[in-house]
């Protein structure tokens, strides 16, 4: 017999991200979202500090994004991409090639961020097959996060992603010590020693280095010195190893640059984009590479790149992504993100003086509070909801990644709620 009460049904039958069916975390039912506000079924309205995991950069229920989807659905919601094409995919790829570095000009459209990582890794492997070299290892960083599918997991931080659990099944890769030098700190060359050692030692086996530029996201919200990424690029050139840059979290203005790798003045060999690509409306990602890599892949096997998901290049997702990029251009994201950053420095940074706080990290529209003690997620979530804000911490981290359109008083309210939450002992384990 199915449970009548929707909340209980959800708890007994539906998995949420990283959750238990047996002992689920509390969930809040959203009935409507508009701008920077989420409306719950109990009538409460929350100011959103998460952009639904960095995706809804222009806020929810955006009229222009909605219209783009409506226009597309009148023509067709989907057609297979094998043997067929359509103007929405073509327009999107034109735009992506236009806004990314010149050498990146061949695109594979994917269903999600994790899949775009799978695709990037497969590209690297096929590239070396094309060059008749046996290279099957990847070099990643500690604290990295690249997704939850198996190849992606194999390049995530071994502890965070519980590689022990998958031992014998998961491919083993190399992990360099993560950069310790913060974004604003003086660069110390020591930070790069481990990476330099590993790439020098293993380069003949390495298909690629894979890295999140400047901000390591879900693996710890660490914001590191641009010099590190610059050296990664230099060493990849020196040892002839491909560089995959995972801009899924950081892309489209979040860090104050359109792409975070611009802080290091480098160009990737393979670039992964996702999350904000459709403005938080639909799932879509893209993997972009150079002509040279694409051509070499073609030499590897039957002239083909061996990937082709059913919903590849979904017209609705592509159409809304095009409009999302249009809005990004006329909304003046540089000022929006700049203002958020200014406000974070002014109002969030002072929290550094709190006994409960070990570090504050800010870059662009990202504000991170690292606490001294582990957070009781269910308790603090409830606390935030009672305050009228939507902030979802993990581990020891409370972070804000609001929609770019957030108003000053809304961001202020988010920050104030964090101040209150930090001083409330029951929010900690
Ligand atoms: C979210 C994320 C992914 C995975 O994307 P999904 O769409 O969740 O599969 C990969 N890399 C980074 C850096 C991410 O933040």
C-alpha cells in the first residue's frame, strides 16, 4: 500500500543526493521558485544562497529562459542527434566556441557534468591510442571533485570519495597534494613540489592531468593560488601530458572571470562545462577540445569518438543554454559578481574573528566559512529555514553561491543568518 502523505512517501521511497532511505535527512517541499526566492508548501519563503548548486545564476523562473523553452517545445522537444542536427545545438556550440579560448573548437554535448568528465577522460585515452602510446593514468589533486560516475570518481579525492569502498573496481590514479597557498597569499614554490615530482615520475603513463581551476568545489571549497594552475600548464607542456580543466562549478562568471582558468592566463586542452550552462533550468554539459586532439582521436579507432548518449544535444536544453548565455552577456555579470564579492568582503569577512571559525574564503560570488567543529547538517538546515534562508552546508563548511541577480538586502540577510547560526551551539555536533 502506498503512503498517502507526500512527505512520508518521499522519505520512504525516494533517494536524495548522498542520503539514506533508512534514515533520511529532513526535506523541504518547494512549490514555487522565482528570482532569488524559494516558496515552501508551508507558506514560508526562503532567500536562496545556493543557486541550486551553482546553476541558477540568473535566479529562478526567468521569463526569458522560460520563453526559450516554450519556443523550442513548439518546434520539437527532442530528436536523436545521431544522423540529425538542429539549430539550437548549432547556435549553442557557436557561442561556446566564441567565448572559450581560440584553440578549443570541437564540442561534445553531454547530459550532465559527470558525463562530461567521463567524456573528457575518454577523449584523453583515445588521443593516446591515436598516438600509439600506452597511457592510461590520470593525475588529479587531493580534495578534488569531478563527479559521481566511476571514471569521474577515480579522479576525485580518494578519502572524500571513499575509494576504499570501491577498491578492486575503481581505476587507480595519482593524486598530488592540493595547493595550500590561498588565492590572496604569497606564492610558495613548495606548494608545487609534489605535483612536479609526480608528473616527472609518471608522465610516460599519464593520459592527462585533470584539475578544477582556482576553486576546488565539493571536495572542500578551497580557493588556491593561480600560480599553481599556471605551473600545472607549464609542466603538462614540458612533459607532453594533456590538461583537462573542469570548469563545471566555476564557469560562466562565478569566480569573477568568465572562466576561472583566466586567472592563471592558461588554455586547457580539454574543457568541461556544466552546472550554470542552462541557467539552472535543465541538465546539460559540454566537453570542448582542440582540433589537433579531435583529429588524433579519429586516428585511434574507426575514425570515431566512441560516445553517444540518447539525449545528446537535447534541443530544449540547447535552446535555453543559448538564451542563458545571451542573458549572461547583457546582464553585466562582471558588475553583479563584483558587487557580491564586495559585499562578502565587507560583511562576511568579519566573521573571521569568531571563535567558531577557522577560515573565511571569498572569490567572486563565492563566500566560504570554514568552522572549527563539524556541523549538524539537519539542525543547521532547520535553523536556516527558520531564519528564512536556503543555505546548505557540508562537513565544516557553510558557503554562499547566490544567484548573480541577488539584491543587497537579500545577500545581507544570508550573511546575517550565518552569523547567527555560528553562535548557536546546537548547530554543531
Ligand atoms: C558538480 C560538479 C561535477 C559533476 O556534475 P554533475 O552535473 O553533478 O554530474 C563535476 N565537476 C565539478 C567541479 C562539479 O562541481
